[in-house]
C-alpha cells in the first residue's frame, strides 16, 4: 500500500488550488466533470505521481458541505491509498466489520480505476478510500495526461504522509489500523512503503480530522520563502485550505 492522494474540501476551489500551485510551483492537471454526480467540482494537482485534490460543493446537502460546516471551514477531507489487490482488501475490511459505502470501477483509454470508500462512522477523522489502478502507473482520477504536468526537475517531489488529530488519538489509530491491515508503531504511525499516517492530539479546537499533509521536497527554503511572501505562514507553518503543510 502507499499514500496516493489527499483531498481538501474548500469553499473556493480555485483560490486554494492557486495558492498550493504558487507555493509549491505546481500545476493543476485535471478537473473531473463526473464529480458533479456528487454535487462537487474539483481540481487535481500532481506532485510526482501523488496528488492533492481540492473539492468544492456546488449543490446543497452534500457530504462535503456538511463536513465544511462541522469543521468550521476548509480542511482535509479524504485519504486515498493505492493497493496491490483491491478484492483482497475489500474482503479484509469486511471481515473487520467495516462497511463499504461506495464502490466503483471506471475505464478510460487504457486505464481502469477501481475504488472502495469505507464508512466514516467505522473509521473516523476523514473519508478513507482504497483504490487500485491497472496499469499501476496510471491514476485515472487525475485524467490520462497528468504526467505532462510533472517534471523530474520539480522542487516538490511527492506526498509523504498525512497527520491525523483526535482527542483520543490511540482510538482513532486503532480504527485506521483495521482499515489498512497494518499495525502502527510505538509513535502511532502507520507506515507504508514510502509514506505514513501519523496520529497526534487535537490542539487547534477543530476536533477530529486531518491536521497536516507531509510533502517531500528538495529545497525547503524556496517553498517557505514563497509561502511567507504570500502570507500563508501560520505560526511558522505553511497553512493552506485549513491544512498545515509539513516539509520533509
């Protein structure tokens, strides 16, 4: 398994996408018109072969709109993990008593994408999706041409982690262990091959949810200077769309 895509729900999609792109010197690669089915519009931003998605509700009474209200504004919304065998993972989570609330398979060009969403009440903190692409090099949710927006010379390399916060971080971690079938280490980190999910105490008054995205970069100072210039530093942390961005 590996962390592949993190999602922000925001009242103003284009504003947040523009801020992320300016700070990290990235480009929007795709808008998925099919998300209107869920009452959403979106933007997909590649970081290497990982992705940040920004979604904005454009219809009333969507899950995303309720989430914005519950957490008092923009914030982390969804964690998407890529797996080797989705059928095996679906069987495993079902045996753990975790309900699959949404399942889809879609093909375009030579890429087929499959996804299952786990019931938020069984998981907590964020919507969790486990996905599988065929071929593995594809990522259909970002379209068929996202590679054109990525350069090996980019300063920003990839998403390397997500930080979850809770008033009971051990309990939240335990639920996520069951979601992915991986035991956390002594630091409350679920470690994948090249990324991690870390659990910390909630301290910002927003309750349980995503606290931060971790991003692997080549030169931190370039990014920090740009964030400072754009007034996107909050207590020395890059803060965009209700999410802290931790550089490593």
